[in-house]
């Protein structure tokens, strides 16, 4: 690390359970962020400013005026740009040392598998269950750690799956009938700080995974109620009939 980096990350380096090795690990990591909306824009910002070496940003949407209350990485002058281009522009202003790769389309099929294969950690910041199913199966197949979050109305949830260490349970053990459970912020609404809070939490989980510092629990679902300001936690159990991970069951 050079003198500038030692100064920039000095507050993180002060942590005895993070120190220089954690920072070096972070600088060598590649994190894939799928979805640059309310969750992904916040997660990508903290990953960049924390010193992740490479960020791969994937999203096929353009920035709209109604996005701005939640997607605080962006500015009004970027309306109409692709979200990945807008995010890359803003991240370069925050930490020019971070290498940013952009994928300006919805990831699916072989392209999704290739992107997941190249990543050390995957963040699912999408807003539909079909995409989450595909991302889960790609991470399960390629044994990549997955940090998944969702937020709607006043509520949010977060769960991490350490597929590089164990396969059971998986995301589809939690939501087996994904196509029947579509929810959209466009229809149900969202309070902006709730989605931001979940995005920050995703970044924290990813920093711990990428640096090798801190505890990340496999298959523990955290539920947040922003209206009452409380968290609940539950440990998931494998579904023997799960179409994604049932082959992993003994």
C-alpha cells in the first residue's frame, strides 16, 4: 500500500481485526453487483469507498426522475443515462483507484454464469424473483457467496448464502414458488431510507466476505420493520423438495 492509500483507509486499518491484511484482501477482490437501483447504488458506493479492487456493475435500466429519492448515488443531470454508466461516473469521483466494469443489460444465461464465475462475491440487488432465482442458481452452481436483499413499503430483508462453504439451504428453500410472489415498488411503494439501510447492510456483508474479516452467517434471514424500527432473525432450513439445491441433500 502506498502513502495515499494508508491515509485514505487509515480508520479501517486501525481495526485490529481488519488491519492491513483485510484491506489488501479487499483491494484484490472482485465484487459483482447485479441491479443498480435502490439497493445496488448504495451497496456499490460503500464498496467503492471502502476500497474494493474491482466492481462489476450490471443493470439494463436508465435513470428516471422517480428513482432519485432512493438512488442517492445519482444526480439530476444524469437522468436518461444508463444506471451503470451513471454509477461508474459517480464512483470514479469518489475513488478513482477502484476498477469499475459495467454491463449495461440484464444478466441472464451464459452471460450471468460468466459474470458470477469471475466474481469473488455476488450481490443480488434486483427487484424481481425471476432474476433472483437465476442468480441464486448461478451462485449455487459455481459455489460463489451470495448476499441477497429486498425492500418494499416499510420492510426489508437480507440473507447471505456461503455457497463456497456449504450449499444448504439456498434462496429457493426460502421462496420455492418465486413466480407467484411478484411484488413491485412501482405498485406497493417504498420509503427511501429502508432500501438504503438494506443496501448498506449488503455492502457490510460483502466487505466481510471479500476481506476475510468478520462473521457472515449462512442462511440466516434478517427481517427489518422500518415502521416500528425493529429487526427479527430466523435461521432457514433446507427444503428436501427444493428444485435448486435438492441434489445437495443426502
